[in-house]
């Protein structure tokens, strides 16, 4: 066989570039940008160092080839190769036993940032009868997705639209996190469009912005309410849209009287005139789009911030106009991921057992049912992927494993996440994983989480599975990617794709009739059937389908909310027992809320601003990438650092009341001197895997310092904070290690 070229979609980061995978005799040669499907990712695909290292990643000795079973004690690092049949048989038997003895709810799963194919996970768990899936959706995109759906009846899967005249990057730094948006924003600036950046750091976006609001971490909700106050007081809102299409404007108007610019300035550290300037610029340069990110989703007050910022976008008239925030609805024909998740097969009684569904009612079953009913009425389909829009609250899941309260989760399956690094409060996660009866990890390499498992299964990467992508069923477009490489080659490696894994477990647990498709390609044929195409035909036609968006749809059908309007005053939140209007709350751990603690821990810690070339905890083992960024970095204002006797490049301890870890100091004057910014995602694959090392999980992993106390979780969502902690920093005494 000669060289074949497969049209795939890269899932090594969220850009999801369309790429060509060159394959010779079933083996990977290289990954190149796809010139026939270039927009909008072309520049970033071309420049991408991860794409270039594809072969190095694939051939790396750490790349798992076969399923492994633990033979020593948990965490001892002793493993035995087993067959997939043995793995599936034993795991399914154990899951069945737990279900029988304790109930299906005692089995859960952890999700990562959504680069896996989670509709099959959902299907498996819905059929199994457990809704205890938990993970990153609760703090990443999920908050915006569910709040938007509750308040406005769909989530605009916001990229960057060239028709916008003004952007707000709100807690989003695309120069590091989202190359395609960054490329686009820079072009827009050249065309004279306006840019407002709201970020405690002055990074690349802020340096080209018209206005940079250097906000005190954690106070964004107050700022959004203050901007609404200015827009209303100065009459800068869209009267027609507000009168005809918004519910609760008068209540909002009354409510924001509590947030005059002066008070908001005191809360946020932003000068009054800048708050006013930003509100005016945004309200008068239309259409405009707010592109918000993890700077705001990782806050205790995240749901309320989203509510406020959506209200701001609505009253100035930026909803559904071209270049604004556009609700596309689902793809009109193809079956969505949600339609094959089998959500309705989950028994009612089991739904209610989802951990957190009594306390965090928006992001769990009660809210899901209420919200989706409206989406179905207007769009004909539900929105989103269930596994992402409705999750158990992870901090409660880990606590249940340890305490047995309200019941004990006994088995977890981790597929596509690395909770020992990425979940808040690593010590708690560690205790929980150690306490499980069964822990299964599906991954590409031995991560610190995998080291604690009973079974580590060698997962198939995006190159080994086909896909269609529709923005987690939030967008109306489809892009397709072919399977480029076989999932196994006899004598070389044996991987399994997500579909095979969930299906094989499902079949062994009596779900056989629900898994009629033999391969992922067959499921995709089924999903594209309403378009009159097979998956192969779709790919031959280019693998992209972008139906037009009807910007006027809401005028005919109304918004998919109970009132049919944008709910500034939310009837859903009211029915769920929450404040129907968004209010600012001071985060639990700041110099204002905890002045005593601040004497010992005087600085505000923010974590996890993205850094290239890594993606969360991934790729630390890939030499060509690691050379570009060998160590974890903590950004400290030089004034602060000097006061503490810290030189640029010194190793320093970062300590919170939860714990400490060390990173290298990077002098950074783009921060307020009272704020410290530490990277996340760090472990050292080169250090031993067995305990106590676990590949250096305790060395530089900032989640040792983060706090997921249930009292701090967002009351609507159960989301945990990853930014805004009190900390101190001090030099590390020189050691031989590191
Ligand atoms: N302190 C702090 N913590 C954070 C953040 C922060 O800003 N600060 N950010 C949070 C956010 S937004 C997110 S999304 C999370 C990310 O959290 P995670 O998703 O847990 O992080 P990743 O490192 O991407 O972990 C993914 C793991 O899955 C594996 N993997 C990748 N693709 C596949 C696949 O296709 N199949 C299988 N089987 N495995 C795969 C990778 O090898 C890796 O080990 O981290 C969160 N954690
Ligand atoms: N290179 C790389 N790219 C990635 C990822 C990666 O791990 N590496 N992860 C991907 C994932 S899953 C996600 S979710 C996205 C996230 O990408 P982004 O949404 O851009 O998130 P971050 O870079 O974590 O944070 C954005 C900004 O928030 C600021 N910030 C911190 N605290 C606050 C606050 O209280 N208020 C405000 N307004 N801002 C604050 C930080 O200073 C930072 O500049 O990136 C994706 N892209
Ligand atoms: S890793 Fe590179 S090629 Fe892959 S999706 Fe991200 S930017 Fe695109
Ligand atoms: Mo994320």
C-alpha cells in the first residue's frame, strides 16, 4: 500500500483544526494542515507545534500499547499486560456486582475537557442507571452553556465573528488559549474595530486593547452589573429589543441601582471613568460580542456573572444580530449527540440520586429537565450533550467516596481526564481514588491518575476514530473527520476507541440491544441518514455542512424560555428556588472577606492562565515541546518579588491554607502587585510513577493549593473556584532535585 491521506479533525486542542493525516502501510507519517478545508483554522494549524510533533508523540515509548492490570498494591507501579476481553470481562463483572449490591449510582465517571466522544459514555451510563458523571464541564463551558440555555434558550457557541464591531475579551486570553480567535481579533484591530479586555493581567490581548480593565480577581459579576447600570442610566440600551423581547427589564433596572460605578469601582479596583468608558464603547459600537473564558467561569460567582453579562448583551441589542451573539439552534437534519445519548432511558428514580441535584439545581437534573423542555418546544431538539450539561458536582463525588455520604461511590471510570492534576484539591482527589473498589483509567500515557488505577486501558486517539463535530451540539454546523489509523495492529499495539469501550462494557451488562452499530462509522451513518448521506459520502463532499442561521427566528418562534423572551428576570431560577436576578458575592477567600487570614496569606492567587505549547496536563513527556517550556512558571510582580527576596527564575513556594507547591518565578509587571498567577497542569513524567512520587504530582501541581470546599461551590451549578485564593510566596532553598 502506498501513502494515503486521510481528512481528520485534530483534537489536541480546542481549535479542532481540519488536518490531513499521511499514512503509509497503516503507519503514521505526518499531520499537515488541510488546504481544502482551510477556514477558520488555517493560520493556527500551519503554525502549530503540536501538529508538527505528531509522529514523535505517536512513537513515544510512553505511549500505551495494551491494556494493563495492576498486580501490586494500588500505586505501587506494578502492571501486567492483559487482553481487552479480560479487561472488559473483569471490569463489567465488578460494575455489575456493585450495581447489584449497592445500586447503580455507586458507579461514576470523570470527564475531561471534552475531547473524547462523550455521547457514548452518556449512553452507557443512562442505560446502566447512574447519573454520577462529573468533571470539567461544571467549570468549563458548562456554566455558560446551561445559564444561556436557561435565560435565552440556546447557547451561542461563540467564536469570533468578522462582522462584530466591538469585542469584549472577558477573562479570556486567546493569544495563549485559542489561536484562531487570536488571529481574528488581531485582524479586526487592524481594521479599526474596538477591543475591550477585562483581565487582572496585561497580556497580549490587553496590550492591543482600546480599553483594558485590570479587574480585581473574582469581582466580574459586580463589574457586569455596574456596566448595566451605566447603560441604563445613560439611555444606551435598545428600547425596542428590551420592550418586545426581554422579560424583567424594570426589575433589572431597579436591581442595578445597587451597583453604581462608584461602588463597583471600590469592589473591582477599576477606576470609575474606565467602567463608564467601557460600558459606553460596548453599547455604542454594535454589533458586538462578548467572548468570555475561564477567568470568569472559574469563579465562585460564575453563574451570576454569566447572567449579568448576558443581560448586558441583551439590553444593548447584541443578541441574534449578525456579528453579535447568535443562537444557531441545532443542526436541522443530522441526529445530534443528544439524540443518541438515550437520556430518556435513565430511570426517574436514579436521576434523583445524582450527587448535588438537591443543592445545585441548575446544572443537575431539576434544571436540565426544566430547561430542555423549552429548547425542545422551540428548536425541536434538546441542546448540548447531556454528559456536559448535567453533571454531578465533582467535589461531592470525591467526598462521597471517602465519607460514604449520602452513599458511597465505589467505582469510577476516568476517560480523557487527569483528575490528580486538573481537579481542584488534589489531596482530596488522591484520598478518594485510593479508597475506590474499582478505578479504571483510559488514557494514552501513565498519568498520575492512571498510576492509582486498577486497570489502565490504552485509548484510541483522534487519529484512530472518525467524528462529526457540532460544538457539543450547540452549533448548527457539522464538520467531519475520518479515521486515519487502525485502532490496533497485531503484534504492534491494541487500542480501543470510545465507542468500542462503552459498547463492550454495555454488552456485558445486558445493554446489547442498545448497541446495534458495529463501529463508530456505522453510528455516524445512522446520524447522517436524515441528510440522505452516509458518513463516507459526507466526507467525499468535503466533510463540512454549514446551514444558514435564521437571525429572525426568535421573532416568529420566540426564545426557548418559559416566557418566550430573554429572561433578564429568570422564571426558571425563580422556580428552582434561586434569586431570579444576578447578585455579586464577595469570594470566600479575599483580603476583604478574610482579613485575618490575609495577614498570613497576603496575596490573591489566580491559576491556570493558558500557556503554550502544553494543553492542560498533556504533552509534558514530549521532548520537543518540553524543551520549549521546561518548567512551571509563576508570575509575580517584580516589586512584590524583590520585597520577598525572590529573583527572576528562582524556584518559589506558593502556599495557601490547603497546601503548597513550587514553581519558577517569572517577573511579570502586567499584574497588580497584590496578585500572583501560577500555571496549572504540571507533573513530571520523567519522575518515578510509583508512590510517593506519582510522577511528581506533589511538586508543582497548583491544585494542591486550590480549595473545593462545598460551602464555596457555586449554589446554582456546584462549580468549584480555580481562581481567587489567598496565598503567600517565598523562595525555595536550593536543592539538588529539579
Ligand atoms: N488550577 C486549575 N485547574 C484547572 C484549570 C485551571 O485553569 N486552573 N483549568 C480547568 C479546565 S478549563 C479544564 S477543561 C480542565 C482539563 O482537565 P482534563 O481534561 O482532566 O485535562 P487534560 O490534561 O487535558 O487531561 C486529559 C487526559 O486525557 C487524555 N486524553 C486526551 N485525549 C484523549 C482521548 O481522546 N481519549 C482518551 N482516552 N484520553 C484522552 C490525556 O492524555 C490526558 O491525560 O482542567 C481544569 N483544571
Ligand atoms: N495552550 C493551551 N490552550 C488551551 C488550553 C490549554 O491548556 N493550553 N486549554 C483549553 C481549555 S479546556 C480552555 S477552557 C481554554 C481556556 O482559555 P481562556 O478562557 O483564555 O482561559 P485562561 O487562559 O485560563 O484565562 C484567561 C484569562 O483569565 C484571566 N483571569 C484570571 N482570573 C480572572 C478574574 O477573576 N477575572 C477575569 N476577568 N479574568 C481573570 C487570566 O489572567 C487569563 O489571562 O483554553 C483552551 N486552550
Ligand atoms: S493542536 Fe494544533 S493542529 Fe491540533 S487542533 Fe490545536 S492548533 Fe489545531
Ligand atoms: Mo477547559
